[in-house]
């Protein structure tokens, strides 16, 4: 990833076990930080670290190129971390106002799936979702897996989506933290704030958390 970042990819597909391993590596790297480490970014099944090449070279004076030193650090993190993050996942209960002006695509999705809107709501609220990663927008959560009965491909063209909108794209569900363009199928909206730049912890949901939706 250029001269100041490196990525380790464990499979490039949606998998709870791979995501668990990535988060465990993140935890290990946080607990065993090295000088010059700038940031750690996790995705579905990959982990990227950003680092200061010149600082590491001067501070540690590695015999090999800095990238090789970083590569070995990632290998060590993979070998010494567990398969999942230690501790019980944080579970969030999130209220959702489904349908009508809050869920512009609920009725269309229900018709396509030969369900009633209330059946779509029942199915969507019946599962515990895992937060796999945060991305796209600050605080945007990618969660899975949606029941096959209501899984729906994303739209061909993005539309204006209000903050708090809860959508479905493929086997994933997520919440838009801001107003903006989006291509997910919007079935409801939550009044909860997903991102607050002034808060000590700006992002409400984090990778590895669990989410349960309920009808408000």
C-alpha cells in the first residue's frame, strides 16, 4: 500500500471467523504497539496498518527494508493473536421507525419478495447482526447477515438518503449516519445518533459489536 502502509488479506470475503481473526490481530497490535505505528484499519477480512517509514528506520535500524520489518510484524500478529477478540461483544438495541416516510423502499421490497411490509419488519428484527466493519462514511456500519427472505441487491443508481436510514444491500444491513447519496434499499430510520465528532468516542458502533433492531 505504498511506502507507508501495508495490508494483510485473509480471504477477501464475508466470514465471521475471518473477521474475528482480523479483530483479534487488531487487538494484539494495540497491546503490542511499536514506535512509528500511526493507525490500524480493519475491514471484513483484512487489516491495514499505517506507519512512519523514516521514523521506524531511524528508531529500530532494521537490517532489512522497513516493509520487510512491517511484514514480519503482521505475521507475528497473525501467529500470536487468538481467533476472536477477548471478552463479550457489546450488544446495541436500536429502535427503528419502519416504512412510510422513514422507509421509502419497504413496500417495494415486500412486493418483490411476496411478503407484507410487516413480515419484512418481523424478519429484519428477528436476528442479531454482527458489525463487520465501519466505512464509506464516518460511523457507517456494515452488518450481516440478513435473512435470505429479505436480501436485496443495491439499487442501480444512488438516491438522497436521510441520516439514520436503515437499509439492506445484498446480505447486509446498515445505518446511514449522515444525509447523503446511497444505493441501499431503505426500510426504516432510527433516531439514534451514530456519529458525534464532539464525543469522546465519536462512533457508536464498532467492528465486532452486535446489533438488535426493534420496531419503534
